[in-house]
C-alpha cells in the first residue's frame, strides 16, 4: 500500500488496499496507539449528538458534475433552522484556509436530517462560494445545491440560463492518446440566441490541480452556469469534520452552539467514495449494500464503466486514475476489486459511527495487544498531536478573536444565502410569467460572497523585483537549453519514470511549506507550462504553481 504525504495529511494510493490497516508515516509504520479511553473517543459530541463516520461530503469540499441537472427530490419534512457553529480552535496550516459553515442534509436511511459539519477549506483560485439552501415547495422542501463560481474580478459572470437541451455527452470519442491525459466532457454553451454543443476533448492532467469542467446547477431561477475552474487535489483542500445526528432536537435550545471535534481522515474519502447520481452529491463511508444502488448511490468510478451515456462525471476519479496509474498500473483494477470485496463481505465494510470504530479498535487491542484497524475519523487534538510528530497534517492554533470573526463571517454568509434564495424565487416567478426575458440569460446579480479565494501574499517590491529579474534571466537560459533537447529529454528521468517518487524524497519540506506542498526533488520545479516539466533551480521561497489553462490534447 503506497502512502503519499501532502500538506494536508495522508492520502492512500488506490484508496486502496483491499484491507487497509494502519496509516504509516513516510519512514515506516507507526507505533501501536494506546487503547482509547472514553475521554479520547466519546460516542457523542458535547451536545449529545451521534458522531457518524459516513454521510454526505460538504458541497464546498467536493461535488461531482451531473450532465443533465434536474430539481432534487422533495422531502416531506421541514428542515430545522441551521445550527450555529463555532469553528474549532485549530485548523490546517496555510494563509488561505477558510471556515465554511455546515448545513442540514437529509438521510433517507434514517428518514431524518443529519448535520453536515462545516469544513476548513482552501478555495479554488479565482472562485467564491455560493451556498445551497432548502427551498420550500409544495409537499415539503427541496435542496438547491451550492457551488463554487468565478469571482467578478477573475472574469466570472455567473448567469441563470434557460434549460439546456439534453446532454450529448457520450464519453470519449476516441482512444486515450496517452497515459497523462483525461477526458473533459462536453456541454451546451449559450451563444447569442441559443445553445451550441461544445464537444469534449482529451486534456493533459496537471499533477497539482484537478480540472472541474463547465456545468449547470439547477435552481428555481434557472440553470446557473458554472464555468470550468481548477481545484486542489482532495488531500490538499483542507479538513472535513464528521457529520452529527441528533436523535433529540437539543439544537433548538436557546444559546445552542456546536463545535466540530472529530475530523475525517483523508484516506476514508478516497477508499469509500460514492456519488448520488441524481444530484452529484458525494457520499463517503458504508454505502455498499445493494439497497443503495436502487436509491441511485453508485461507487465513484462507475461513470467510467457505464454501458450507455454517462449520467455524471467524476473529476476526482478522472484525476487520480491518471496520477495513480503512473506508479501502479493496476490501480483502477484494485479500486473496483476493493469495492466488490466490501460489497460482498459486510465484515470488511467501514464502521458507520465513531463509537463503532472505537469499539472495534478497543476489541482488537484487547485481543492482540495492538490494533491494525483503519482509522476513518480522529479527534482533532489527536490529529494535532500526530502533526507535531510529523505524521499528519500540520495544524495551527486559531485565536479566540479570529474564531469570533469567523462566526460573524458565517452570519454574513447566511445573509448571502437568503439573498440568493430571494433572487431565485423572483427568477422563478419571472419564468412562470413567461415572456421574452424568460428565455434569455439573466446575471446572478448578487453581492460578493464572504467566502472567496484571497490573493496570495506578495514580497516586498524591491525583493520581488530582484527575484523576478533573476527568474527571467534563468528562464531565458532554460528556454535556450530546452530548445536543444528532445521531448523525451525534456521530461527528465525522475518525473518521466515516476512523478510522485520525487515528491516522497523530501517529505518534511513537502509537508511543512505552506506555499508549495508539491515541491519536487532538488533542482527540479513544476513548470507553469501544462504537461511539461522544466529543469530549473527552485527559488529560496516558492509558491504553488499557478493554475494553468486546460491544454487540449491533439488527437493523432
């Protein structure tokens, strides 16, 4: 089982051993942990909620792309008012990490609402968060999905569009032209007075970025067009927290405040990932039973093996199926085999609650003196302790004043959500009234979201100018040298044979640097040119590679 260490923790290569056992550090296996005590692993949170190790993934953390989005199911129950959250007093290291509050999700297996806890998240470059909401309709409530959309300052002009025609996306139209490309699906694009189909194409996969293709989000006010954008690999987006189920409505008590305390380990997502087909909602955990298939819950890789036109597109699987196969050609086979093993053997499935995970680890420790049971969720203080030992994501303290500021920001986001709801209700009324404007695009016309990507810190002017001049001269020398090299030589032996191997050569630097978590081996730096690596001496302090434009791969 291969293990990669990034700034935000560990990711299991291939999700992916069929029976993953212990998370190991880059230098070897960890010492067995002591038997957990009640203080270390409570069955409930401080307010009596049941901590779960399966459920919906926060939409701001990850969402799949549905080719033909339609209104979601109507839930014949009224969702509770949103819980007031106080963010945890620790967060992943990084200057752009922001707190995005949670929301209520409906769990059809419980026939009740579950609180999807807030997340620490680094926003995609040039994007702002537009939160989802519950819309009251005849017969109950309907969830309207949230989405990342480009900010106006980055050329974004989100608009509500007329309903696009049925998607013509049918998967790749030609064989994969090379091992380092992934299929980008087509979509309907509005042009002047109507829609025109923009076909999909093979695009080069970037080692540090996941391309989220252009798509639509179904809303009461029309179909919100979301232009394509670059996002981070899952392990580097931030930190998710366990969802919580409240059997009793304690959240209705005056002054109720909830603080998430149990984080989801990165490998728990990629090793047990599912998609709710109709909505594009990611789910993680034990959804292996046959009953979930009839509910439209399918494993994340299934879109790539659909017998007919795919219903959805999974950008996460598309990315990892290229990156992981570079070092493990059997990766996709192992992912599918792991799913079959857990589907057919209930004893191999992950626990559904934090309490169940704790009992399994305790029992194994009593019987064997140690436990090899995988950890899917972990208390935040334990995560921080592992970081201090250089075995996990690096955490930093959040001052009380900053936490209070985040609470105020959450209130602003709630107001922004209400503004979206009202704007889309007005749009729905206009659509029902008909007329010429009903069939024309309408700008979103909302204020700037409180949650948006921040510009990265810049160097002092004098130092920055000197750095830029030096890099320009260095780039000219590198370009001159590169012209004399063959394409095979340009790739370089380390990156050509195994790009991820060089990332493992400097685990401490890769995990400690808040600016460049993907720092390759000494003397090599990821080029800003898509699909190519340029030999260059790294600067003393580097930044994350700029998000490149998707490179269309020419078919032979």
